[in-house]
């Protein structure tokens, strides 16, 4: 099986590059090797390689900057996935794509299921939603995995920020009113690879009746404040200077993009359809930090 991975140097792509390698003949491209905004070049690459499976780990994730750069966010998060979907359908390949909890407005009081109404509050969420819709409209064989609060020990994310701040600041103010399902990038990569391994040898046949959107995240939910508290608890003593973790509200930190406040994901459909058990967010964090 030929696998084509886009975005190999991102926090998810880096993990996928390791986990996908044993499953087939893997071609991995970074954003430097292929700028997915160049749609003609993107088409050429897919049509030349003719993979059986395309895994798209590229994303424009700068939530605040997307408000100033809406067109770039749309090119990466919506137009490029649409081209991938069209090419995949044409050559008879499967497309696996990742989306976000930010397609929701956070007004719900219980975890979101796949069929809940979308209503993004910011340009990043809007661009990711349009990516989902474009792939679905093309109608090829695809799986869209919506995830939440992705982190790794590489790159810029909530966990690396807390680790950095904790080594410099005695007091941290963290919001209590944003609640989500933290997801370790390695968990997401492992789950993706397990799903693909289960599809072999007939990857297209396996996914053809499973084309849909699925929620995949760390099981359970937590506020940013309690998440930060858990990160500090798991850090080795002597590695940080923070003495006080103080509660704050999202409104205390005005940003260009509005954030949805409550976006935990109900992942039971994914677990049922693919028969893969997801780990609790606390367990993944503990392994990641140890």
C-alpha cells in the first residue's frame, strides 16, 4: 500500500511519520517540501505518487492570526483538503483528515457528538469547518477525525507553554471557564495507524462504508486551570519555580479570536465503529510527561 502524508513536521505529522512507516510504502512531505497552498503542485504530487491512502496532517492553527490572515487559513484548512479529496476520489484512494472542536460555539453543556450543530466563533474554526464540508461534498472515501486541544512536547501548544512559563514565573493565571478534551498527538497518531492497520489489505473497501466525521480525543474533560494544575503536578520537583496557580476568566485575556468555552468531545461513535478504545486524557498526559 502506498501512503502519502502531508505535514510531516507538525506535532501530529511528526508522530504519524513514525507510526505509518510500518504500514506501507510511505511518502512524507513537510510544508517546506510542498506548500499545500499551491493547489496545482498539490494535484501534481498526488497524481504522480498515486497513493492508496492520503493522510492530511497539515493545518493553519494560529487561531488569533487567522483573524488577520483569513485567506491563508482558508487556503490551508479548506481549499487544499478539497483538492486532496477530489484527487483521492479520482485515483480511488482514501483520505484521512483532521478537524477541530472549534467548529462548535461551546454553548452546549454536555460533550459534543458528531451530528451537533456547528457554529464556529472564529476564522480558524470557520476554515476548518469549510474543509470538512468540502471533503464531504466531494463524496469520495474519507474519514474526518475531529479532535480537541492537541498537544505534544514539541512545538507551540498549551502543555509546552505551561512547561515554559512554570520554569520562569512564580505566579500563573489560567482560565477556569474553558473546558475541553486534551489530546496527546501520539495518541492521535497511534489511533490513526491502528485504524489503518485494521483496514488492510483492502483499505478502500474497509473505509467505503465508514466515510464520515468522527470525534477522537482524550476521554473525559477538564478546564484549562485544572489541566495546568495536572501538568505542574507531573513535572519533576525542582524543574519549575511556580508557587501560585491563580484562577482567571477568558474575558480577563482579550484576544483577536473568540474561543468556544465548552468543547469536550463524545468519542463513543469512533470507539464503536472502529473498535478502538481511547485512553483517558489524564493517562496520556502522565505517559507524555514521563
